[in-house]
C-alpha cells in the first residue's frame, strides 16, 4: 500500500496521468456510444489537458510561489505553442459551440493568474470545478459522439462532486504552502469534504444502476474509491508532505473517475 501511495504522489503522475480525470469519463462514455473510436480528437484532448496542466503549474510557480528561477520563459513559449496548435487542430474537427467552450477553458487557465489573479478565491474554486469537472468531460463526450445527451449530463454529477473535493483539498494545501489567508469553508475540509466524498460515492453507485455485472463493479467502485481516499485524512507536517498530498488527491480523482466510468458501463 505504501508503494502504491508513493507512486500516486509522484509529480509526473499528477501532470501526465492524473490530469486525464477531467476528460476520462467523457471519453469512455462517448467511445462506448459510438461505432468507432475517434482517436485523433482523443489524442488532441490529451495534449490540451496535459499542456494546460503544465502551463498552470508554470504560472503557479512564477506567480503564486514567486519562484521564477525554476520556470524559464522559454519553457512557457514551448508549452503555449503546443497547446495552441493542439487546440486549433481540435477545433477544426469540432462543432463551433464546442470550440468556443474549449477557448473559454484555455482562457481560464491563464486569467486565473493574470491579469485578474483569482487563485485562492471562491470564484477560482467555482470556475475550476466547472471547467475541469464538468465542461471538459462534456467536450470529451461530444468529441466522440457529436452530441451531448441529458442522461450524460446527469451522470456527470458524481464527477463534479469529486472535483469539489479535489479543489477543496488543493486550495487548502496551496494556501498552507504559500501562506495565503484561507477561506473559512476550506479550513473545514475534513467535515465538508468527507460529506461531499460520501455524496459522490452514493450518487455514483445510484447513477450506475441497473448493473449488468451483478453489482460487482459498482461495489468495487465504492470500496476501492473509499480506500484510496483514506490517506487524505492524514495531516501534513511540512511542505514536501503537503505537495505529495496535493499530487495524491489528483491521482485519487483519476481513480474515482476510472472506476465510476467502468461502473457506468457494467
């Protein structure tokens, strides 16, 4: 268990794997409702969320942590270039409304730090949950099916709830690292987040019914997700532990998303 926890705390896992949580549910459900998987949009979305995450981390280091020496400008130019190219190619293969929504997501990645620095505010919290927990999954689903159904929108509720948990924890941990004044509700993470975690698991189980696997997949979804969430109750003692915990909660969100997606299918 310790070995798995250490692996999930790896920053590279957070950037290149855990970031898939914002599109994985939409991609899996979308691919299951189409005759052939559209690999190019899937690859482009992967590049968009990964390089968007890298840019987000870059700006966090330079602006929030004020450590520009570890984030050279040339790196930002390369990341922005790849993100821009991937986005343009994706937009050529998408409906214009989906393209506009994707542009809003790209804009959010940047304006959360400049010129309207929102990090650590309730506005940033709400927008982060909206874009990463809901909107990107809608875009991912549409990239495979060219449609968005009411059933799919309802089924994203557990994902949105899990992203609320993710952002509550990440906001709290970032505030600890950079000594920002914490918002009251974020200071009550153990109570608020545990309640939201329970709602995410229960709603995920409910929306996965009826089961075609004699409830085996649904039970595994609840049990495994609950077990991976337990380390979140451990309090951190120094900055390295805080950063590891931040990486871990991103990995937990991905595990929850993957298991819930399988629970939806089986």
